């Protein structure tokens, strides 16, 4: 890619970003996550429910086939029913 073409492309990208930043309200454009945002889900009271999800490889972000997930309480107490899938 020639230098002039690269500069032109860079100028267009910068112009697009500046235009988008003008369209966003200031509180969204400059917003940071709240200081008290939880880093992990919090424990809930006992209830019946259904858990559905997918498992992805941490390094490659690709789905993992034939994955197995087991739900266990934080206390380590045995569960009354099998929950491994």
C-alpha cells in the first residue's frame, strides 16, 4: 500500500471516529464502567431453573465440542440431584 493511500485511509478513519463521537451523548462517549461493577456473578437463593450456555476456549475464543459442565454449590455440600451435563 502506498504511503499516500495509507494516509488517505487513515484520515477517513479518523474523520469517521470524530463524526461518531459527535453523535454520541457525552455520558456514553466518556462513560467508564461503575466502580462497584461485580467481576463475577453473585450467589442467588435456592430456586428451580434452567441453565443454558456454550463453552469457549479461553485462548482461541472458539467453541469447545463435547464439553462437560458441572454445577456445584460454593459450600461443597452434595447436591440432591445430578446436574452434570
